[in-house]
């Protein structure tokens, strides 16, 4: 199963806009981030990225240069320093429920779910430019207008760009499981991150996560149960956003290999 390597996002790591290998190391959160002494912001995971080349094709580069200034934001550039929380109404040109998808990869699920919910606005976050460029090209090709993109670290985005109690949903599909025990601290869905997500959700908002790694599934279940502001609900529950997630080719490979996919739907009390 392919894990979204971009879902291991540390606060404050720089983002380069040029093609080439990219890595990030955990550093001190940027000035202006929420108080790190608050319980939901303590001990944020010491996550990091796997190197990945991000050269764009000529068509992708043309689309990026044409559409990114309007539809995308690069967190970590000088222009993003000290930013206030996003005005999503101004960015999308309307008032609608907002979903944050963390680690969107090439955006297969992002695009499909956004098309199925045209009345919901989706902000897709990833660190890798090539995946975002693929999603941007697909949005352009299919005329999908309810997606915006952020290139940056997920924790940084949650801390600096997302206001408390502002999201109808957060999606984290197949984050990097970091299977070795010594790397578990790099997993994205830790108690501190779950607390930060809960802080950003509206009452009734949803954290929707999925993994095909049994050890990570156990951890998500444990940390979800330990966050008092969240409760686990079933897919038939009344929710503000859809939790009908498309099956990607990578998930099909996981099923064929005998890997079970665990789904988590946690609702903000």
C-alpha cells in the first residue's frame, strides 16, 4: 500500500519552490504560532519527510504558473511569514463548509470527493510540488472550482493558517505509518496533533482518517479515544460532510495483498 509520505509534517520546516529533492526536519514552531504550552499543542510529533523528486512536465509547469497564484499558497516563503488565519470566504469567493485534507498526494481522492460535494470547499495540503501540480492540472482539466491548495507542513498550516473552530472536517488518508518502533514518534496522528485538529474543528465537525497499517490503526484508535473533545461515530451517522471515500489504486493493491483498511470517523463534541 502506498502511504502518503507528505503526511509527516513538522512545524516550521522550509519549503523550496524549485524542483529537486526535498526533506524537512523538526524545528521550533514559527513565531506567532499558538501557545505550545497549551495541552493540544504539547509534544508535537518529530515528523520528517522522505526525499522525493518533484520535477514537473512542461504542461504541469504551465498550469502551475498560470493557476498557482490564484489557487495555491506556499507556506514557508517570506510572503507567508506571520500570516493571519486564512479568510476562506475571500479565497473561495463564497461562504461554505471547509474541509482540510492533509497529505493529498496527487489528489485522486481529493478531486473525486470535491466533485461529489460541490457545496463544500476543500483545502488540500502537501509538501510535494509534483503531486499538487497533478491535482492542479486535474482541477483545470475537469473544471473543479471548490479546491484550493497549500504547499507546506501540516502542523504549521493548522497552527498558523487555520482559525480555531473553523473547519467542518479534516481528512488524513493513509499517512506514512513509520513502521519501525524507533520512528513511531514521527507519525502524524499523535495525541498532540489530534488535540490541535480538535481545536480547529467546529462543534459537530469530523476527523476522517484511514490507514492500512494495523499498528498505526491501534494508535489512532487509542489517541482518538483519549481526546475528550472527540467521539467516534459510524459512517451512517448524521455528519456535516460526506465520508464516502473513493477506493484508490493503492488501496486496491492493499486489499489484493491482504491488508485490511481501518477507517476512523471522529466527531467534535
